[in-house]
């Protein structure tokens, strides 16, 4: 018999493991001094990727624009 998937129960099980089985887990180490620098670099890279995508979109639109002007000027003659 197939049961419906229960996302609430699926999420609760891993969430309760550290609380109920604390002796089996070690605490996470504190963040090092490099963490803020890594965050800044990651954000800069993401913005560069987004900027590249926007630039490619703009250049694609602009590369079609001269053709439109050429057709328009040819039709006017």
C-alpha cells in the first residue's frame, strides 16, 4: 500500500537528529578570518557573471540593430 509522501516528517527527522543525538556530533568550529573575504569574492564573481549575461544580451540586441538600419535605408532608396 503506497502512502502519501510527508514532507513535514521528512524535514523533521534530520532536524531532530542533533537535538536527540547530541553526544554523537561535534560542534562546528568558529568561522575563520577569511570567511568575510570569501563572501565578498563570491558576491563579486556572481555579479560579474550576471553582468556578463546582461552584456551578452545587450550586444546581441545591438548586433541586430545595424541590419535593421540597413534594411530601412535600402527601402527608402
